[in-house]
């Protein structure tokens, strides 16, 4: 018997070893019979060029033969007087702050001829300058054609002047009658906004500022208030930690209002002091997928385990085996350990108290000010409304009717408010309920400031003229405070004057140039309390039930603020790899128990059961169910932020789970599901682009072997270099080839390094690539047809240890995936199924830019060829669409344009209207129907870097060469550079003993290489 680790991408692949062959046969799903074209005498007699004829032969589709070879003529309008700071063809970068009420990042905004086209991380921002997928995609939300474009009064278009007159009239009436004037805003950590509101309140004494967030972090804020005496979330840094234990806390996602992925990746560098990660959770979260050891427990059991760990740490002891193991590791690491918890206030209080007992160095003492929700004050506000005490209500881009569990009650109570003014971006429920509507300005159109955490002050500046008649809340407050047409109503002047007291001597222009600056705010947090007994009682009061629900936020959608963003809707979830959906996740065993099906149809498309979900008397109808490996039995998961009605064509996707969320507790018991008998069509990406069942795609090794065993050891080596056995003996794989090698010593030769140990699967690189390279959104139907257009994908592999009879399998001539049948332990009982609690590996895959590329040898018109700098090029105007290259690519990274996605109303996502097309990068051609496309290794960026250095008469410095994906990566998993620069970091990465090539045995000699993932645990 031999112990082996198998890798599988889905339950279906695990069940059906022949699935890879079926997928390969279905790679191109649909053909249009050429006979339909040839049988039409009128079309057949038309005059066509040689290229059109070749298209016909290559595609075997009539549609492509009718496409014109010439691009349409679009006339440009030149500058009459060129703006001083704009040079056509040269990008401008502006430091600014991305903040939409939920997410924050210090960023650089790339503009071309006055329009923002790309969001980049601000290097000066450190951890606060890292961008997630939502920050990268926010530039598309600026060009949302479904936005409110005009002020409204009583449902009709009106001028700001008329709307302001209406509002001021209401303010004066409320002031005279003593009724309250409420500004209901999302969390807004802007010191200048707070100062402005204080002045507004001085004029209108009954004014109140109330915070409302769809996802309010109230459990964390309540816990912080109890433990630290301040209502601010603590800031953590994992760089000095060697152990992190998380109970339901997705700290690589949206936990604690900031991701810890940057410091997490820094602490996860393989070596003796590598951070060990233990996750105790119900859902398979992004954080849990990256864990070294993962305990899957239903929420009630997670709570119990947390209590037992607390008891063991503070000296009370525990008889729980799992808790004892975790507590012993925590005690052993002491101050170099940290505990996170989520789900309820009690869980977070216990985590803080454990960290206090350990003296955890991960706790920095800094405060995060980005979340300000106070549940007690919000309930007080509801009392004002229901009591008829509110005369004016101004909502700042929030919609409690959609996101509050009692949204319908809130909607009814609005009839008691004489003046309801909605500052809104969409025609949502608040828009409908308001008497006056003011379109809110996008963050890229606004001035502002944010104080995200202790000692940090960040400025926001507009990077484009306001596209429509919109206005930010601060401009409105100035008008209502000072009166119309007052010279003091310029918010830029107001912000500049107020920032002087916050910048500590730095000039405003310098601060604006930096984007992020030091602040005079020195607020710190210190342990000052915490009622452990109360927290334990709270967790004990959570009643276990047959099914328990965990609510969560996806990395793509967050709280739903950008639900109408097609880039985010199509971005596949890192775990399930499904796009255009939210769904109930359920374990394989529970799926069998409740008769839940996930089946592949004849086209290899996933269909799943639909259920009605009931929790505490609240029912959500028609929820699709996804069978999720690693989900704890007795638990189900559902993502928030979906199902937004009247917020744009794209936003009305999925089901709204907010009616189940009380704003504090993310775990709920008493869950019931009822099958409807209907099936749901999923749009999945993981089963596409199959690598044909090859093994050792994503390599991994235990830390002990990495440290103690030579990588090339003859018997135990964990990354032995590939050798071919020839007539002359064994030779290294890269020394043998059918072709002569390219001369890559003259000029730069680009390589890309991808560290599987650092990649968390967050997807920021995918959106960055999409924005930089004009990658179209194709929609759910086309994704389901395996026609996604992504140049970069992140494959998610499950892996599980199995004990198998290798010799018998080989003797019977079985293929590798077929070797893995049911395994048994020494006592004869069946081991856990591989899908119960698998390990997870994320592997970004793009064009490997092979030095000996199979695609280049089969293209009949040389549309794809090899460049001197190591890149595999595509000449789109030469491509005739034979798809031979896609068939010949072992990595399945080439994409075929089945349609013209731009200016095509069938694809109503952004490219079919003039506003949406403003996001397109003019440095990258927009491809048309009938051509292949794929990753170019951002050749436009590398060539621009070379040109800039040439103009300055110098060599390109290490780190200057970047691709969109490497620039967006928050963890440093991707390193791009020039292999001919001997001092470059890419050469250092190349020298690592963890380096390996994807499918090296094929002999393609890629310019992309990977680093083996290291797991910090003792293998049993």
C-alpha cells in the first residue's frame, strides 16, 4: 500500500474519472452547419475576399463569413485648445482614495484624455494601498449606464435649484416645528464631512447624523466597545506571528473591515518560522481554503470549540480533543499566536480575551475607523420615524428597504416623514420612496478625505468631470447650510481649508500628490474589559439544530454596493468557481440526505436543485443549491449582496439574503429547506479549459520535508527536476528539444513567477487583467456554454490523501485518475470521502508564453508567433479563426471570439453603449468576432517601460517591468521581470528550489514558472 495525494477540481470529476475526456470532446460546444451557408445561392454568390473564404473554411460557420474585414470608420474630434496637463496618447496618474461606503483603498487612478480607465495600488499606501477585486472593478461602476442621471422632484426631472428650494423649505419647517432632521449615511470616516455636519447642525439644531450599513460589522464594533472601551475595530499585523487560529473569521476576505492578506503572505514565507494557519469553520471560506489545518464544524460546534479553547487558555482546562490540540499550539507559540473569531459579539469578545492572555504581537493597538454603525442609535432613529418625530430624512446612498431585515416596515414608516430626500445612484427602493432625488457623485468624480485608521489621512480627488448631473452629499450640505448661490458652497475650498489642521505641516498639494499621508490622530486601543462569562453564555444560547446557516460576503460582491458591475458578477467565486449567482452551499452528505442534486447535463453544464429556505419564520424562495466539498455537515451557507431590484439590469441577479441578517449574527439555527422540484442552471468555469487529467499540476509539500529533505533527493525529493531517459542516459528536460533554442540574450527576456504559497485566490489579478486588456463580459449564458473570455483564470484544485493499491491499478492498465477508488483503514472501515474536507490549492493560469509554443507551429497564417523578448504574440488582423492553436494549447488559455461583444446589444454589459466604452484602454485593440485572443503578458506596459527608460537614457530598473496581474497582486504571489538582468528579483525567484514548470514534460519550455505550495503541518 502506498499513500498518495489526489487532486480533483469538482465532485463530478471525483465521481467520473472519464470526465476529462468528455470535457475535451465538448470543448467547442456548438457548430453552425456550413451547409446552411453554401446552400444559399444569394449568399454563396456574394463577393468575398480570400480572408473571408479562409474564415469560412476555418470556422465552418456561416455567421463569420459575413463579417467585414475593414473596421468601421469612427471620426475623432481633436482638441481646439489642448488642456495644459494632457498629452494625447500619454496616461496621467492621480493619487486618490477608493471609498464607496464598504471598501477602502489608497489608489492611483490611470486616466487617458480625461477619462479614468484603470485603478492601480498606491505604493505609498502600504497595506492600505492594496486593491481587491472590487476596487479594481470600481472604475467600471463610474460608467454605469443605469445610474440616476438627473435630479428628481415628485418623480419628474428637475433642476438642482428647484430641488434645493424644496429641501430648504423642508429644513426650515422642521426647524420651526422642532422635528428632527436626519441624515442617514453609510459609515463615513471623513473628518471634513463630520465638521461640515456639525456646522449644519449648528444652523438646524434638530439635525442628527445616523449611520446605517448593509453589512454593519456591529458584532465586531460591540465587542470592541466592551473590550477596548472604544467603538473602533482593532488593526492587526501578522508579519511577526507564527500561528493564527480562526473561528469562522474570513480574515483574508471582509472580516474586520480590512483584509490581512498582505501581512499573512509575508508571514507565510516557507522556513522554520513560517506562519501556521488553523481554521475552524462551517463554510469553505477563502481563508479556510488557504489554511494548513481546517476543522469543519457546524456553527454550534464552532462556538463550543471556541469556548473550550478559551477555557484551556485561561486555565480552566478542557476535555475536548480538538480544543486541547488548538490550545496547546497557542500556548506553545505564546505572543507569536493570534486568534480571530466571527459570527457574533460573544465570539469576538472571547477572541480578544484570548489574545490579551497570549500577549499577541499581532495586535498593533491601532484603531480602524472605517465602520461606525451603532445598533442602539439606529433603533432610536426607527423610534423617531415611527413616532412621527422626523420632519426631513436625507439618505446618503443607502437602501434599508433592500438590506434591512425589516425593510418593508421601514418603507411603510417613510409615509410619516413629510420630506424624504434620497441621494442615490440607482432607481432603487429608496429612490422610489423619496420625494426628491439627488444623483450621487461617484468617488472618481468627488473631493473628499478619509481617516481609515490611527495616524493615517487619505485624500480623494476627482479624475473626471461629472458625467451626469450628480452631486456628493457634502456639496448638498453646503448649499442647504449657506443658501443657494453662496460663494462658500465650493467643497474643494472647504476641504482644503479644513485639511490644514489634519496634515501636520504638509501642504495640501503635496498631500494630494501623495494620496495618503500621516495624520495627527493618535487614537490607540488597549485592553480595558470584556465579560467572558456573558460571552460564553451568549455562545451557549445558540441552539443547535439539524441545519444551521452561515451568512457571508463574496470576494466579488461584498455587501452588494457594486451589484450592477458586470465585471464583478461574472468574476467566478474562488471556491465554487461559479459566476452570475449566489446559492445555498451544502455538504455532499447533506445533499444526499435531503435529495439535493448537482448534475452535469449532456453539454457538461451544471444543473442544481432549487429550494425554499426558511429561517426563524422568514422564507426566501427559489434558492439554488450548490454541493460544496468541505462544507460542514449540518450547515449551509448563503452569500449576501445579491438580488437587488431596480438597481440596474445586472444587479437583479441571485436572491436577496438580507431579510435573514439582523446586522450582527452571521450564524443562524432552525434552518429548513424544501425542494421546489425545479432545477437551476449554473454558470461554472472550473470544468472548462481542462488540462486533460494530467497530474502534478499544482504541487505541494509539507514544511518538514521542505526544510529537511533535499528537493532533488533521489528517493524522497519533493521537486525532483524532470529528466528524459535517452540513448545517452538521463538528461534534464530543458536540455532536450526538437527545435533550436531562441537567442534570448539580447535585450530583455521576460519571465513571470507565480508562488502558490502566496496566492490566496482573491481574483484581483483577473479584474486588473480585464480592465487593462479590454476583456469583454459575455454573460451567464455564454459562460455556461464554456465561452468565457478571461485571459487569466485561477484554477481551484481540491486535494485529499488517499490510500490506494497502486500496483493493482497499474497492473490492470487503469489511467491515473481511475486508480483512486474507495480506501479503507486498518480496521476495515471506509475512510472519509475525499470531498468531505479536502485541501485547496489556487493556481493562476494564463498564456505560458512558451519558447517552443505548440500554437505557433499549427497556425496556417502565422497569426501567432514568438517575440524576441520571450512573449508569444497575436496579430489579430491576420487571424482567420481556425482554432487550431486552441486545440494545440495544452494549457487551454486561448479564447475564441464567438461574437462581436462590443456595440452588440445581445451583450448589454458595458461595451454596447458609449458611456460604458469610455473604460476601454486605447493601448489595447478591441477584438472582433472570429479571432483568437489570449494573454499578451501586457506587452503595451513592457514596451512603455522600455520607451520611458530609453527617453531618460538609462537601463530599466528592477521592479519597473510589470503586468496588470503582478501589479494588482496584494500578496506578492506574482513577480514579473527581465531574466537577462542578473540582479533582478525574477532571477532570484528562478533560483528557488521550489520552482517548477506547468506540464514541463510536454517540452513547451514556458516563460511562466510556479513555486510549490508548502503546508505547515505534520502529515498523518
